[in-house]
């Protein structure tokens, strides 16, 4: 392993910490991002166990349709009425 020196070490590769690492890098800081899985694989929705209803995307009907379909699918899968 090399003896690289970093200005910032970000622990956690979720969407928030990936954005933090990106911001630090763009500011010229030598940044190391350490995560358990692939970058941003455990995004906020996964951690919270929530599914978007798509309501915040009302201006983009295609996204609303996909989100709504996912909610219906998971409700059926989980046996929720």
C-alpha cells in the first residue's frame, strides 16, 4: 500500500457521503472515500426503507408512473392491501 496522504477521509459511500467526497475533491482536497459496497449503493431510500410515491416529480409523468408501479408491486409482494 502506498503512503498517500489525504486531506479528507469520508467513511460511508451512500449518496450523502459520496456527494460530500465529491464536493471536497472539487475544492481541491485530496479525498479518500471508504464504503462497504459500491458507491451510493445504500442510498437514503434504502436506509429508510421507504419507497417514493413520485409526488415530488409531478412535473415528470414518466417518473410518477414508475414510482407508482413500484409502490403497487411492493404492496402486493408484502401482502399489504
